[in-house]
C-alpha cells in the first residue's frame, strides 16, 4: 500500500473503533435518558447546519486551491487567508445571532419545554468551534494525514455518553450539558491546531502578492458556491434532527431518532475515510485533466463503499430486534426501527453513487452543486413538513431517504452527461448476490431466545461468509488489501500511528 492507501485504511480502522465505542453508548447509555440525548442532538445538528456559512466556504478552498500554493511561503499565506475567511464569517454569524437569536428563543419557548430552551444557546459556541475544526481537518488532509485528525474528531464519542450519564445521575443540569457540548468541540479544535503545529505547518504569512484579482475572484466565487455544496451533506445527515426538534414537542422522540440514526450511520463509516483522502487526490487529478484517474477512483469508490456498507447493513438489520431488546427503555427505543431502515437505505444509495459530489465540486461545473443543493433543500424540507406530522420520526427518515435518492440520481445523470462516466461496474452484481444470500441467512436464522447470543451468532455467520465470498469471488483487490492490512495492525497496533 502507498501512503495514501495506508492513511485511508488507518482512518477506516479508527472509524470502526470509534463506531464500536459509539455503538456501546447507543445501546446502553443514550437510552437511559432519550430527552437529554435528543436535546444534545438538536444542539449539535443546529450548530452543524450553520458551519458552511460561518466558514464562508473556506473549507472548500482548502483542498481545491491547495495545489496552487505548494511553495512554503505561499502555503503559509494561503492558511492565513483561510483563517481570515473564517474570521469574517464568525463575526458575521455572531452579529446575526445577536439580533435574531432572541426572536428564535421566544418562538421555541412556546413550543418546547424549559430544558430545551436552557440548552439552546449553546449551539452558538458549538457552531464556531466545530466550523474551525472542520476547516483545520480539511487543511491537514492536504498533507495526506487523516488518521490522527480522525481520532481527534471522534472525541465526541466519549463526551456525549459522559454528558448523558452525568445528567442521568443528576450531577449536572442541562446547562452543564450545554457547556460540555461546546467544550468538546473546543478541545477538538485545540488538538487539531496542535497536530498541525507538530507537522510544522502552523505558520502564517501576510504576503498576499500571489493573490491577483482574477485568482481572488475565482476563489470567492468557488467559496460562495462551496457553501451550498457543503450544506448538501449536512442536509442529508442533520436536517431531520433539526426539523423534528422544531416540529415535535417531545424531545425524547428526537433522542430515539438520533439513536436510530447512529445505528444507520455505522453503514457510512468507510465514506468518511474515503472522502477525506479522495478529495485532495481528485482535486489534483481534475486540475491536471487526468480524467482516466478520476473515473478509476469513481468506480473503485462505488464498489468498495457499497460492499462494505451492505455488510454493515446486513449485520445491523438482521439483528435489529435483538439490539432493541437489550437497550434500556427498549419499548421506546424500538420506535426507531424503521428509522434505521430508511436512513440505512439512504446511506447505501449515497455510497453506491460514490464520490459524485467531489467530482462536480472540483470541476469547472462546480456551480451545479448550488442548484442541486437548492433542490435537495426544497425536497427534504417539503417531505419533512408532509411526513413528520403524519408519521413522526419515521416520516423524517422517509423524507431523508426519498430526497437523498433523488439528489444522487440527478448528480449521477449529470456526471454521465458532462464527463461520460458512471460509477457502476460488473462487480456490483456479485456484491448484490452475496448481499441477498446474507439477508436470507439472517432472516431464517433460528431465534435462540437470548438476544445477545442471537446478535453474536448472526454477526459471526454473516460476517465470515460475506467476507469469504467477497475475497473468493475477487470483488475488489482494494478490499482484500484492506482486510490484510487491518489484520497486520491488529497484530502490531504500533504500526497504526506511523
């Protein structure tokens, strides 16, 4: 494996470990108090939705324009320029919050309980710290370093269960929970800054002589459209939590939905690693006109992501009833069963269509993302307004599934039209056949009457047979290499940090 593939494999393994930690919290801790977890999820989702506007698109500039500033001095000036973008956006965000937050608080006060209202203002510092951390993570990825930032960005997997436990045992109030949410993202930002410093890249320069008028206008235009491109991912993953919090009074339903969403999120674990490492590669390839390389990444990403995502879907869905049975408040938790199904399907669609957003974003047709994000916003909000009042949290999940499927279909057709490429390969048929067999195994597996034993036996049987079939049928050389690399890191953990 080259350094890029190793970084991607490391990030995938780290994400799996973080998912394991998050899974324990999802099953045993968050159900202890769905109300406070629902409030935490709403504060986080609201903060995330404001992130692209706070950065003014700077997070997109970090990757797209970095190849033009590889000289040491210009690179430091580039970092300074990105921070100035973020500073301007932060000031603008604080000014708008000063004027509009009191109105929003009064509006929500008539719809929500006191616990929610007291936690609500903490989305403001959380949004700022998260936004700056996102930009730092993107900038660091230019140096093909994603493993350590990946660990840092998973800090909330430890903080959130701690918050729920402290609140459950009445050690903190909801205000304390709000402070800890903000502290989590402040520490994340601080650690990312320290890591960038360790790489020797935390240096600044005010020499902007490289920034001529045409380049600045090009960057400003890309940043503007990039705001909406970044918003697409957030609308796919966070808008349901935001809208449930605004439409439904009972915050415990948001907690149940968020818990179910996390189970479905596990399916998307490989995407985070691939997106972080594929972005800089695609940016360079697109700039150099190496479209054969772009198409290769497009196809490989599709088969690899879908194969792994389908495995995780089979493991989760075949055990879904048993998982809910071992949760505290199991009857309430089980209300999220079909949330898991619809959100999982949307994640699989997103993984199947691969890096389509990246390809459009780093091409001269990047403005197209603006139009698709407007469409996604209309679809998602419209579907939510129709389905949430009728079907509550399941309606939100159905809205997400429908809008993401249409959104990716449009981008798929557009890339086929503009670049004469599509992500599908014959290997996908093999994956689907293996997936159907895996589903049938889970469906007809006899119930032992012991939920934990059911989970263990089903996961072991499906996982082993699925992995064996993927490698035996030679679905993907990348997946085979990733498997053996993972085994090597399990035997020699110190290699993970090299």
